[in-house]
């Protein structure tokens, strides 16, 4: 007696895509893949943070005297933080909307998320110019190097997220998502929340600690 | 599996047994022979080395035992359990055995814990650093030479031994039977201070000061222990040699006095007079461009050294006589500069010109004076 | 009841020319591409090793009068072997085998699978480009700063930067591959294949993928920080500007130690497939294998500083203890493999012969590693040829012999043809003898005091004879490839047709044609144990309870 190969049973596009919705239930393949990818990105930032804490422990005073008041937590960077955190909320509302097939709210919220992400990047870029003006650059000792490496790679990840959000907005406006088909939206939202959490940690460590 | 009555062991069993015995015999024979000596480190020259050697011997004993056991089982199985034409039925399909699993987990765990305890005890002896050593030396590693600064008890420099190997009249001299403390300092990249007869090495890391103690065994007086840098440091890594020269206390004291005197002495008057001839020599990537030079006898002569290496690499051109004695000891030339060395008149004969900073392998040659 | 002999509409043999191969997303073809690409880099890196050995055969600089070239050769030898041979080779064999062994039609993300592969030849070109742009990376595959900082007498030049970019690219390819494997294994197993019925090969690919996913990003961070130091005026690792040289070593080895398990666990998986099939017995202690593999993976994250024992910057007792402990699960595996052979009926086909070679070589490699775990002994042995002996016994004697066991084992499934047994045995003998002649003397050389990474040595040091022996052995290893390559070419054309199941295998790949159709299976046998095809062939009673 041979078992029927379920692999060929439910087919909509190709035999492999059908497996994305495993009959066993649970999360879909793209969402699981994104969670694993996020895990690997967490480890990447872990390496950078290890370097940061090591540099901090080996170099006193920290911040160096010439940069004692350069990284002020209350200011432009706080505005940027609030914007990024808000964008996580709008992102999640978008996911909830498409899950109940409310396409209009989905498009609206995901577009707002995209815009907020872009605004964050612009604010960060402007903040960099302010810091440069105060002498904090990549070459300014371990303090400068670690600051720009950590925030720079975070910004790169935000940029990647913005690209992904743009794709979601585009495909959403083309009507490609529904309550039954929205793996990409879920995956991108998970990535966006990850980017947000990394920023909260960065902001707390670099500015407050 | 065979169901015939057991009268004598089958051929397979005999062969398998013979192979296992053969394995044991070969291993034991190698260990007991001359060749077997090469499986051990060289004779330990210091107190720490003796402790490390004892630890090595313990690990070695376990290693041989485990190898014979496991390899013996493999050899046995491979010969005893070959499939024969009579094997048509499947063998017994054993999936596992919990007691065996526990046994071969617990026993190795006990063995490694034993080895760890031995290691930990030895480590505490080897890594102990005394606040009051008898001799303090700062070994300075740079691309690509060693220099040794001898310090007094408060850390002040008494003199510098710039020549790192014995063949060129240098080396890190130490008295036997006394506690020596070496402090490691790097001028540039990571190096490593390694002396095989000490069974020991320690990295020289810029930005860090590593220290270690050792006492050379009393019966090693008069011996020279070769060493070299053991952490890749660039294109001259292979020539970063050093020697540790063990002396009796008396010889060492005399040597120290002499070195201090030299360090404090007013420099000998430079040979004066016009050089009869000025020879040209170029040093690049720790090599001279010429290995044969000629100079006239009984007249002063000069050698202009063009050091084409980077500033951190220094060279000089010393002259040794045929017996290896240093005839002229010249100051170093910094990389990127030229210096003209004026030598006094030499009687006719064959001499060696050599860079005392990089004596091996290529910074030397023959100076024929006639 | 016999296995159905399948007659799929697509005939055996790969249809489609170059375009099909270049654009394929079929895991079987991608796996074969990985294998071919990996062998190509094995060859290139092997030639570099032979150049090194030719230089070291005798004292004096004979062939490579430029020590800088020597440093490039051993740096690129190691880099290519690690990142473009062994890791992708095992990923490729896993790519071919895993979906088949779990009864899936392909990997979870076939296009990302193809992307992962094609990043590799590109990265290889970048790495090798250093040779023509003024010098490849020459600071060892470990690339320690400050030697790799951008300053005179250190590694100025684009070779080191190309190296960084190439390795980061390969790391990205690995991470994507790992995600692919994990989603495939967790989500696409055929009905009845519970986790504890998966072949051990799949388990080792699972744990390896977890290691890759968690560890590889860390070396990416280390190399990016090094790049920033070299090119953007960064201050991470150069003490002259407030950085910390040992920090790099910690971040680097945090990846590079788990990486050695990435380089060996799948090979152990292959051994765990081959030994049962050719002993006609199940793998002894299946569950123990699973736990030992997971244990090695977990412990493997805690031992990285044993590569740094001589820096003076490590908490020695902790790392020594865990390093000793990691030999316990490894030993458990060794004993279980031997117990699989014990009481079996061994057929000495080439896959089994390589597997047995693996057992002996890996045993030696594991034992000589224990010496280094004893920290004071490591003070004598670190950075000497002892370590070169150890790493080659585990990575060559272990992983490479495991790779060949897998290649001989799965070649019939990949191509539909059997490799010639006679040539396989000649290959093994030449490689086995050559390997031991090359690397066993390195134990003696390390003990006698010969450091690593030196282009030349003094004749007075007494190392001449062992170096000459090692060089002769090295060329023997090179020669052993001739019968292997000849075998492959001849068998592809005229080899005996393999049929579905030439070895009387245990696992699902033997339940379909050789090569399998694009969608892998027309029918899947019932899966009630870790040996579904064995059960099909012998009926469940003979298989024992499960």
C-alpha cells in the first residue's frame, strides 16, 4: 500500500507553491523563512553590538570628553524614533486589515507605513549632517566608528524594508492580496517590526545608556 | 549468522583477531623505537616545560589507549563481519542499546574531566607570574626582528640586546636556575614568542602586555635554545628568529656587566681618514643585493647602505672575522634612508658582512680583503 | 512487495542544454552544480597546496622567491577550501539528497536556491581576482588585524578587500541556503515522516543549517568592521587608534568555530547513511545520534576561544572544559558507528570503504585535538604544524572522505550510472596512503617546533625529512584524482545502468528512478520508520519494531 503523495494534491500554481500552505497548518513557508532570516539578522547586529560594548569597556571616558553632549536623546532623534515606532503600528493595522479582506484600510495603512519609513530615513540623514558638523564622524575614534556603523547598518536595513514596503504597496494596489493570500504582507511586516525593535535597542543603548 | 556447533573459531575470527593484534604490535613497536621519540616534544628545558611535558605524557597515554581500543574494534569488525555468500538472511537488526549508550557517554565524560583537572593544575603552575622575578626582560617584537630590553627591578631599562640570534653574537641571555620574567611588547602587528624547548609560546599583541615566567633547568647551562615568531606577521615572518642563551650565573653576571658598560660607554671614535673605496649595498625585503664584496687591505673603506625597506625595518652592515667574532658593530639604518659606514683598515683575509638585525638567511655575504 | 519501477515520461538523463542548466531551479540539478563548482575550487586550491608543499620540500627558497606570493598561496588555499569547496560541497550534496529523503518535490524556495548557488562562482572570481590586481589576500584565511589593517608592511592592496567582499557574498549564500533547508525540513516532509523518522543526513543538515543561520552573520559583521577599518578610517581593531586587536579574534572565531561543525556534520550524516546500507543493519542508536548532533551544535557555540589560548586574553578554564566536553558527543557517534558495523554483513563497495577510512582518520583527528584542549600543551602546539595535522585529519580525513563516500553513493542516483568499483578502490588507496604520508609527519614537525605559515626553514632545525615526506604524500593525493576523474567521465558515458536502487538502500531516494523525475516521486512508500525503503523491501516484521 503506498501513501498518496499529498505533494500533488492541492495545486493552484505549481506543485511546490501549493505546499506553502501545508495541510498541517501552522505558519506558511514564506513567513517561516522570514522569521529565520530575521534571526540571522539579529545575529549580525549582535556581532556589531559585541564590538560596541567591547570598545566602550576599553575606552574611558565614554563618551569621550569632546563628544560628551553630542548624542542627546531628546531632540530630533526622538522625533525619528516616535515616527518609526508609529510606523510599526500602522504596519500591523495594515496586516490586520488584509486578514479581514479590508483592502482599502490595508492600502491606506501600508502606504502610511512606507511614508513614515522614508521620513525616518530623511531625518536620520539630516541628523548625520548635524553630527558631522560637531565633529562626530566615522573616523572619530572607536566612539564615532561604532556609532556610524551601528546606525548606518540599521539605516540600510530600514532602506531595504522601504523597498519591500514599496513592493507590497504596488502589488496591493494591483489587487494581488486578499484574506487568503497575503503571505508577503505578513512577512514584510515581521521584518518591519524587527527593524523597529533594533532601533529601539540602538536608541536606548547609544543615546541613553 | 552461523548455526554450526562451535568447535574452533571460524577463519574470519582468526583473521580479525590477528589483525587487531597486529595493530597493537605495530603501534607499540613504533612507540618503543627511535621513530617513536618524534611523537614527543623535545627535551624540556625549563620548570614549566617539565610540567607541560608531564601533562603531554598523560594525554598521550589516554590517546594511545583510546586509539587502540576504537581502531581495534573497527579493524575487527571490518574483517570479522564481511558478507559471505552464505549470508542470505539479514543479520540481527539491532537498533540500539541504552545501557551501552549510557556507558560510552559516562566513561568518556569521566576521562575528559580527569584530563581537564590535570590541565587546570598544570596551567596554574605554568601561568603563574611572580611579582619578584630575578631577571626582567622586555621582548620587543617588530616586523621582522626581536630586540630584548633588560630591565632592573623597577622597570628601568639597563641595556638593549639588539641581536636576537647566537650565531651573530647575540641572543636573549639568561642565567640558569633563576626566575626569568619576560614582558612582551609589539611595535606593530601581532607576533608570538615561541621557544620549542620551552614547550611554550605566548602572543605579542599590540595594545596588550603579556607576561610569563620561566626558570631554565640548572643542567642546561651553556645551551642555546632556538625560537622564532609563531604568529604570521607579514612577508618576513620566516626570518624572525631568536635564541635563548642559557648561562651559569657567573657568566651571566659578567655578560650583563659588559652589556651595561657598552651601553654607557662613550662611543668609540669613528675611524677617520678618507675611505679608499666606497662600496654600494642595497637592502630590500630583508635581503642584500650583493653577496660578495671586496675591499683593499690595510686601508679604511666605506660601505653605503641604501635601506629600501619601510621605516620600521632597520638594517646594518656589521663585519665579522672568519671565526665569527664581531670586528665592526655598526648602528642601524632606518628604512627609507641611506647611511655610509666607515670601517677602519683590516688585514687581508676573508670576512663576513652581515645584517645583525636579520642575519638569516639572506642578509649576509663574503667580504674579501686583499 | 517490490518497489515500483518507475517509467516517467521524462527519460533518464538530463534534458536540455546549457540554458536549462543555467536557469534551473530543480534542487537535484542545483545540487549537481554545487558539486561541480566545489570540485573545481578543490582543484584550484589543491594546486596551491602543491605549490606550498613543493616549496617546503627542502630548506631554502627555491620556487617562490617572493615570500609574499607564498603567503598568498596558503591564504587562498585555505579560503577556497573552506568557503568554496567543503561548505558548498556538503550543501550541494544536502541539496540533492534532503528533499528526496523527506519525500518532498523540491526545496521550499527553489529560486532562492538557485541564487544561493550562483553567488558562489561570482565570489570565487572576486577572491581570485586579487592575484591579478596586485596580490591576493596574504594574511592567512584568519586575516587578523593589525596585519590586515591598511598600513605599510601590512595588507595594503585590494586583494584583502576583494577577499572580504567575496567571503561576505559566500556567507550570504550560505545563510539563504540554511533558511531554505530549515523551511524545507520543517514544513515539507511527506506524511508519516515524523522528525524522528528522518534520515540522519537530514538531521545533520538541519543542525548545520541552524549553525549557519546563527553563526555566519557574525563573521559578516567581523569582516564588515574590518572593511570599515581598512577603507573608511574606522577604529575597531587597530590599537594605534583606540581599537582592540583581540576583539576581531573573538568575533571571528565565534563564527569560525561553529563553522568547523558546518564542515563536518553533513559528512557525518553521509557516513550515517552509508554504514547501515552496506552493513545490512540499522544505524545503531538513532536517537543518540540525533541528540549527539544537537549537542555538538549547541556546545560548538561555547568553545571559540580555544583558538586564542595563547593571546593572554581568554578565560582559559571555561573554554578548556567545554572543549574537552565536546569530545563526548563526538565519541558517542564514533561508538555508534562502530556498533553499526558490528555484527553486520559488510559489502565493501567504494562508499563503504571511504566511510571506513573516515572513521579511522576522524578518530585520529579527534584524538590529536584533545592535546590542544589541554591548555598548557596548546602553549607548545598552537600555531605549529601540529594544528595543520589536526585540521587536515578532521577536514580532509574526515569531511573529504565523507564527501567521496557520498559521491560514490549518490552518483548512481544523480546520473543513472554506476561508477566503476575498481577505479574507486584505486582512488581510495592512493588518497588514503598519500593523505597519511602528507599529514602524519606534521605531528612530528609541530612537536619539533615548526611554526605554521613560514615560507622556509633553517636546515639546522632538523625538519627536512618530514617535510620531504609530506611533499611526496601531497603529490600522491594529487595523483589520486586521476582515477577518480577518469572514473566519472567514463561512467557517465558507459557506466552500468544503476536502476532505482543499486545498493539496497534504506531511505526514500531509492524509491524513485535514477535520476528521479523533476517532481521526484510518482508514488511514495508508506513511511513507518527511518528506513521506509528497507521496510518496503523486507516487510515490517524483519525490520524490527518501530
